[in-house]
């Protein structure tokens, strides 16, 4: 039975039998049925080898990044597709996205899990064990304070720390896919004014310091 596993936590956080991101051949994360893993917003998960040219060669390119590919290429693939292809058997995995404040997981400007952060991840492990887990997608984010390169590395380290802990708790490493977005995807918008590293600004930007975790599986 399919069941959407939904819950939102007031904190910042973010692997599947058969899920993989195959270099050279595929540039999207795919499951054992050769279906692309998608976020809760319907966006395809790209692997580290993704480029517009590689997407054009990937058979899921038109499905995932149609706007980036030549119109003619996608039309040609559509015509070539078998009109009566059999549907893939089995339940379709569904996802639950959990956003956990990075401050609940790590000290400010750090990537070492706090005891409170480990407790939050223990809750996630319990949820993952309650379903037939396919993949866990963990994406780290930072606030805008500091340089782009530094924040990119920090977001990657935080996502990696989450994966390391989940694996230590029994989640298979090949089920956890991590990514860092640095400070490129803030959620505070223009709410926080100024650029000086003041306590007021740090507190205001707290929602941007997060890890988005998506658990995909079947119930």
C-alpha cells in the first residue's frame, strides 16, 4: 500500500536498495526500476557528473531538464518512445521531507554533531526503519555570512556528518545521497537586513542554516 510519509519538524536536516548515480552512463539518481528519484518539489536529483551536455545524453534528460535541452532532441525522443510500453510493476516510492535547523544539529559555524542533533537523527532513523527504505537525500545549507566557497564546503561537511551518523546507526551507506548548496538557497528572503556579523543578524538568518532531509520509500 502506498502511503505518503509526511511530517515537518521545526529544525534543519537532510541512499536506496538499487538507488544509484552512475557516472558516465546516468547523471541522475535512479532506483532499481530505472526511475529517477525526485524531491518533494518534483525536481530530479542530479549526481556530481551532471552537465547540460550529459543531461542531453541521459534518457531522463527531457523528463528532468526539458527547458535546458534542444526542443528538437526531446521531440525526437518522444516520437521514438514505445507507445504501449508496459507500466513498471510495484508500488511507487513516496517521500517525506524533514527540515531540521542546522543549529539543532551543530554549533554555529561547525560541522560536528551536537548530542541534541544526534537525538534528532535518531528520530529520523526510527522513521526510516518503519518503512521499506529506498533512499535518503540530505542537502546542507548555510546562511549568507561568509564567502561562497567557505559556505559551500561547510554545507557539504554538514550533510556528510549527517550521512556518517545515519550509517553508524545502521542505514546502508548506498542509501544516503548528500549534497551541499552553500548559501545559494536561503529561505529568509529579504527579511534580514545588513551584512555585519552581529548577533541580531545571526539570529535572523537562523532558518537558512539547515539540512533538508528527504526519506523516500514505501509503507
